[in-house]
């Protein structure tokens, strides 16, 4: 079974390469990474840590999820993968992504808000907890998120054209959210010298030290406040990792990354992964793997995929079953 999966990589690679090409062509993208372990990795002990990088398109684009196994977390690995991408990269504050060329980094405000929430949870329960700087920081930060969510909902309701939605969101962010964020930053600067609680101190410094990346979303409606979209795609791999523990070889890890990419991209585009892989492996052996036009028709988000590969609701399945019974009865 392992050998079959490994050999499937030959057919999956051209599909993966086209997905990557489409990902790199966008003006905004997301990235994250998570640890994994390889038993037989050249030059490294079996107990050492390797990484699975995860790259995701923004929520307003067709979902493309790319997993990329690497032997380390070095920023050079992301730099190599993202070669040719020119735009805005949404990540956490990991400094390794600074090595990626020709990009502006938008940092995850969800990470920053989470730090204040964690600091709040460490406070002893009581009335004073509600009046703490931690509670005030969470309230102020959450207000920024609420205003942004409302702007995005209004834009979706008012405009069918995507560019107009982005224009509206940018305008709201500049007019209403930016003053709130500037006030929040000024307040953090004023209280920072007085704070002695470690968790709160770290949360404040995280925001102040990364303010440029955390406020970049104010300039462009295409940028999300957070990187949740990628974190959600890290989760399936993390769940599998907790059960499988490790890969035996680097080849296995690399092919696994391709399979994860295709299956998760299928799921996010409403495609049944099992039916899609059946269609793929029935079609690819008879396809010229250098013919990009033919391969594009097979991508997990292609409009030319057969209807039977699409996920169906229970209602749709019942309708199909009724049609089958009806045709059998007539015959």
C-alpha cells in the first residue's frame, strides 16, 4: 500500500505544480508551518524535528491548499517555495518569513488578540479582573474585529463585484477602524511601563514590536485580519500526526504533502476526494502530463470536472437514488 501511494506521486506532481502556479499568481496569500518527524532523514537523527509548511489562498479566492515538507523551519525553505510570488503574505510573526523576497508581510491579529486573552485568563477571578488592563485590551481589540466583520458583511451584501467590495472595506478600515487601532496602540504605549505582569507585558510588546505588520490590513481590503484560514488547514495534518507519529522516509513525507494538498483542496471546493481521485487516476494514465491545458481540466477546482465528483447533500443523494429506482422500474 505504501509503495502504491509513493508511485502515485508521479501522477500527482503535475497537478500539484499547477495548483502552486495558481497560488503564486495571486496578490495576497497565507502561510504557516507545523512540526513533523522523519525516521530516516539523511544527516539527521530520527528524533529531530522537520516541518510541514502549509500555504493557503485568501478567503475571497478559490481555495488552494499546498502542503510542503521541509527538513527545517528555516526561512530559506519558504523563500524557495514562494519564489515568483509578489504581493502580501499573511503569517504569524515568525521571523523566518522575512527572507521571502518581494513581499509585504501582514501579521495575524488573531495571534495578538489571543495573547491578551491568555493574559486575562491568568488573572485571579473577582471584580478586579473585569477592570484590569487585560480586560480592557481584549475589549478594545475585539471591537476592531467586530467593526471589520461588520464592514465585510455589509460589503458582501451591497456589492456583487469583488473589487467594489474590497474598495468599500478599505474605505471603512481607513475611516473608522484605523482611528480605533491608533488609539489602541497609543493606550498600550502609555500602560506598558506600568505593567509588571509577565503575560500582559509580553502581549503588549508583541503588538508594539509588530505594529507595522499588524496594521497592514488597514491599507487593503483584500487582507484578512488573521491567519485562521491556514491554521484550519494545519489542523487535519496535526490530527493525523498525533495518530501516525512520524514518516519513515523523506520521499513518503513529500508524496504525503502532495496527497494532503489535493484532498484538502478538494474538500474546500466541495469535491468528494474519493470520487475525485478515482476520476484522476482513471484519466491521468491516458493524459499527456506535459499538456497543461488538459491537466487544468483536472484540477480540484476546475469547472470542467464531471458532476459525480462533487459532494452531495443528503437531499441530493436521495434524489439520485429515486431517479435510479425510477429508471430501474421503467426498464
